[in-house]
């Protein structure tokens, strides 16, 4: 009766190993390649190539024999971002396509002035679908490009169209394709979520008002045979009809003093979100009279669930693993929200780091973690513990946050390789057995 619906983009598995969007082909951070090494060779895995890039938080995407990445070319000094101040900088957002052997193929450039906190580049991984590349810049520049040559098919400046300045930390909710529609967060007054024709950019519908766009990508679920798109923002969470934008249910939720960045996690009949400043919420999804519903189970419980910042929690059956805002890793049982253990996990050390970040990807029965120190770690997660198997240093931590150097960019895993970037270079790492 209760299922999490796959995006239409991913209903047909890629014919080759690809990572065409944020969190992989099915947006679940599962890497399906086989023949992957069990431990690293002496000296670490082989780096096949390195190419220079500029600053950015956007991870790479890999599809159709190409690697796509966004960056920000600017002469402005990196002052560490500043959590709650908008720092104006000017530069050029770029979309760059490389071949999978590291040769630059094309570049698409957009001059832009940032007025956001952490003005160190775009946040969203490119989305590759049906010969097109969709990109969203930090100030709301949305573009659809030809994947072969980078020529613009259509482009929109969301702030101008929808009359809203970007959220404090910029546009960071990764767009999603569902059938013929591209979903993205737009403005705040009646246009918080917008559905666009993916081929033309024409608006199909818009819905909802919020005090700010927020950062959470939409999620999909099918309840009692009725499909819905779940939209999260600073003031409420809603379930909508993905075809029309009609509201099915609404849950008021004050996250204005914090931020929900994660994609909602749907586990059976339960939906979980959490975020900065102790925000967490568990809903029970249902259906009445053929219409989806949602009721609160618990909210903002200090010792339950996770309050994530940069790391999307990983769902494995009824277990959810992830990093809390204080840098602690938790194993959480759903739907109770009970924490079974806590650790600093692959980041390591005795002391947790604020907004500690290690991106989590599962391959077979073990996990690959890419840490903010630039380490790739192989390990295991279970109800009992985090277990480390091996680690290798692959990238320099180049960004600044909380007085330390960090890499806050999600890697891509495709064709038995990892593609990862910092603010200086994009690398391709051989992970074949």
C-alpha cells in the first residue's frame, strides 16, 4: 500500500554505469557497480586524471560518456562564508563538460553577482536526462543545455520571474525531473514550487507561499495508489498532486529559525525531515477517501532522529544513518527515531565538528564515505556500530568553514570510478578490483 515512488527519470535503469544526478541514478545514494576493490592498494587508489576547476559546492554528474560540473570563477577572497551574512561577490558561474578521460569538451558561462552566505560557488549537481543537462546556479539561474555541445536550449532567472531574492544560502535544492516535468523551488508568494516543461521551460503550474525558498529537494511517494510530490519549506510541508499542484495535505512546521536541507526520507508509511537548530519531524502518511493524508508522530525531539546539515541521511531498511548538525553520526531506528549509537564515524577524532560532513554511498554490503578532509573511506554500518575498513587521502580540503578547511562537495560514482572535486581540481579515481 505504501511505497516510495522512483522518479520517472530513473524508472529505466541506465544501460551503462552512470551517476546522472545528485545522489545517483535513483536518488538513493546506492552505487550498483560490481567488481569494486575491497581495500585500497598501498599508497591509495590510482588517480587517473586531474583537471583544474574553480570554487563550488556542486558535485559532478556522469552520463553519456561525459562528466559535468559547475563552478564559480571569481577574484573575491574566500572569507569562510559566514553563516548569517550575505557577502556580495561578482564572478562567472560555469558549466563544464569533460570526457571521461579528462578532456574538456565545452563550457557554458553566466556572469553573476552573489548576495548570499557562503558565496563560494553553485550548490546543485547538474542533472542529465535525455541528451540535456539541467543546471541551477546559486542565485537562481536555471538552464537547460544540449549535453553534446553545451548550447543553451532554454534558460530562466528564477529571482526575476518569481520576484524573490535567493534564500540566505542560495538556491541549493537540486531540481528533479518527473515525466515531462522539471520541478524546482522558485519564489515565495504562490510560486514556492514550480513545475516546468523540461523541454521548453514553460511553466505548467506553481504552488505555495513560504517566507523563503528553503533548500530541500522535493520527494515523491505513492500512498494507496495515489502519487504525490512532497514539498518542504521553512513554514510547512505539503503533499501535492504532481500533475496539477493541487494540495492533498499540509503540516505547518516552523523552520524559520533553522533550515531543512535534506530531501525528505520516506520509509514505508513514515516520512522524516530534520535540519539545523534542532529541527526534526516524523509524519505518518495515510489515505482517507482516496486522498493522501499526513499526521504528526513527533516533532523537534532533542534525543530522537537526526538534525542534518550537509549530509543526506542514508536509509537502509528501517535504519537511517547520518550526521547531525553537531558533527555526530547517529544510527536511528524508524519510525521511533531512537538513536542506537553515536560516533564521529568516518570523519574520526574524539571531538565532533560542527556541521561535520562525510557523504554516504552504499556499494554492496559496505559503504564509501567521502569526508570533508578529502579522504575516501571504506566502512560498514549496522545497528550495532560504525566499522572502518580502510581510508585514503585523495583531495586537499580547500574551503573554509567554522575555522577549518573543508571539502563540502558530493562525489559521483560511475563505471568503477569516483569523480570528486574541491575548489581547485576535479579528479577521477580508479576503484576497480
